């Protein structure tokens, strides 16, 4: 059976392992973690923006290539050339 001393030791150990809301708000370690997390968030946002821009550019490039291919087909038929894809 647990004695009062055992219970006090368990409570003390619990306080040392788990931080309270107040400790989280004031500890420098947690502030460093917040800064690191913000930095990571910013990096991910920038990467997502670059991916969106790259995707849009790829769509535009594909459209340009389709237009060029249509022009080549029309030019080839007018010149009497056989154009194979």
C-alpha cells in the first residue's frame, strides 16, 4: 500500500516531468521551440508557394507546347509534309 510519503514523491516526480501551462508560457526552452516551429512553418509556406508557382508554370508551358504543335501540324499540311507525332 502507498504511504503519504510515496504519494508526495509521485506528485513531485509528476511536476518535474510534465510542465504546467504557466511553466510552458515562461520557460526559455519552450520559447526556443516556438521560434523553431515558426521558422519551420515559414519554410513550409515558402515551399508550398514555390510548388504552386511551379505547377502553374508547367500548365502554361504545356499549353504553349500544344499551341506550337497545332501550328506545326497546320504548317506541315500546307507545305505538303507528313508530320508524325
